[in-house]
């Protein structure tokens, strides 16, 4: 049998903690190292799972992953909704007003890394341990779903396809921002990624948005019965079971907890924003893989 020491975290939202974005400035490496030493406090191990929402700037994200890879033999990451955000004019122009171009940059970069891997519906086999990963995405099939998404989530303001969101006016001075990003098409792409993982099977599944309905007793206070839960969970548990996984590592809801649904253990360890509390350091677990 082989024992694996595995660390897991999510939602570092790095640009809320550090300011430098220029990869040619030594301050970037120093600021990221301070963030790691002071907050993440890695113990080191075989594998680190990073479940999305690393940050808004790819230069910062890359530096964080590189420095974390000094502590872990393998670093695996998935994208979150914030990996699609284009947060200012310079950012939007750099990526041609198309959020998916940010993912393409990280995809190409990860190809050239020896021990850092971007999971988008693929399964990595690490000495017999199979880890599958994908970002996952909301399921918003109705006009009412989309309207609430636009009213509640920053996604519709900051995720783009070929064009900035535009303002639509209605009624007595009301207005709403509408994006050209097709959120349901992106949902379908993520469903296909989960299908690929089902085909290959895995021991551990990592995603950003949790692919099951969170039991009421584990939801945030006040979230029980709240329609906004559709932005924090998806009803994909039957398909998750088909992957054969024993553990699901996720992020997005800015919580820190471990719990079971049927025989599958769910784990999340979010850093979250500086104004939020709960994160202590990178959590770890031991996974024993039988031969």
C-alpha cells in the first residue's frame, strides 16, 4: 500500500492580499512568499490540490503555484469563476474582452511545468492514485435563473465573450448589465468534462463549485431554502458517484469543513477574503492507495 500526504485549499483571492503584478519585479516573488509563509503555512507533502479562485492576475497566480510547488511534489489546480473575471480596462484589452483567453493562458503555461497541472476534465495518475478535476459551473436553464444571476453575482459584470457587458435599461430608471458570455453553454462544457472523468474513473475528484446539493444542516445560516444556493451547488451527485471517487475537494462557498454524503467525503478549506475568517493554514489528509 502507498500512503499519500495531500494538502488542499481554495479561494486564495491572491490580489486581495498582494499588490505587485509585474513578473519582472522582485517584489512579486517576495510578496507571494510572505503570503505563503504567513497565511498558508505549508507543511509540504506529496500532492497539493488548489480548488479554484486563485486570483484575478495570472502573473500572481503562476508565482503562487510555482512557490507552492517547492513544498509539494505535485500541484494540481482547477479554475473557479474568478479565473474568468476581467476586472479592469487593461485586463479586458489584454484578453480581447474574452474571459476564456485567461484559461487558455494558464493551460499553455501549465504544459511547460513539470509538476504543476491544470485539470479540465482530465485525470492525473500519480503512482497509481487517480485524481480528476474540473471547475464545474452553475446550471441556470430559465430566464428567472439568469435574471437572478445578473442581479446577485459579479460574474455577469466581469465575465465576457468578445465584448464588454452592456447596460439594458427598463422601467422607471432600472438597469441591468448583460454579458455576451453564454453561461449555459459553459455549463454544458463542464458537464462534458465530468463525463470524461466518469469514463476514466478517479479516487479523488476536485472541482470549484460543489457538484451536489449541500444538505440543509451544512448550509450557511439563512441559506436554507434560498434560491441563491443555485450559485453555490449543482445537482450532479449521481454522476459524481459514477466517477468512483472516495473524496471530493471543492471551494467557492468560502467555508472550511469536512463531511460525508453517502460514502463520499467532501472537503473544503477556503482562504477567502481578508475580511472573512475561518482559514488557519493548508489542511492535509492521508490517502492510502491499495495496490
